[in-house]
C-alpha cells in the first residue's frame, strides 16, 4: 500500500491518476485520514522529504513514479499562495496554476491495496473539479467547489 501525505494542488481542473497495474473489484472511499488508516493494512508514507526539483515533469521516489502534465516543484517551506506540507517540510506544488493539470502516479514498488493523499490550498484559481482516477477507469471527485485559502483536504 502507498499513502501520500503531501501532494499539493493550487490550480484549476487538476486531476490525479493512479495506475496500479492490477484490477480492483470494489472501492471504498474516505475523506478522513484516521478512518482511512484504521481500515488499511500497513502504511508506506511518502512525504517527499528526500526529493528535490524545480519545474520538473516527473519525480521518481522509492515507492512510485509521479509525472505531471505540465510541471511541478518540490518546495521546502509554505508558499505565499497558501500551500504547505502536511508533515515534515517538503511538498509538491504544480508550477502552472490556472490551466488544466494532471498528476499521474504509477510504477508502484509493491502491490497497491489502497491509496490516500492530502491536497492543500485547493480552489484558488477556479471551480473545476479535483478528481482521482484509478487505472484510467474509476474516477472519484475529491472536490468540486473552491475552498477557503490555505485549506487542507484528505481523500483515500
């Protein structure tokens, strides 16, 4: 299982794509980290603490590969736009706000049984939906309305 604690979104029409390379028969979704963790097996956390890069389109971690349709950066301090890390200091932030963006997660080091992430400061630049798609087939809307500046939301 993989669990991301610091994936960040600031733009419009942002989507997350998870490619697990395995079929799933059913999905249970969570909007609360505690409930998600209580119903999950052992957790592998990626907080991007050993990652770096500015205006990059891909990043390889020990647990998975993340790619972006535009570009993103690994930041080590809260940005002036309201984005921040959930734990530790590092987080990823898309570089081009106001355009449709997509984060894709694949190449998992272990079989994927669940996946969760935090998004901070969603909705500054519009009211487009934030979605998570599993294996290019199962789409879940994480948020569809703008939230207050500096917000944090969880989806798993």
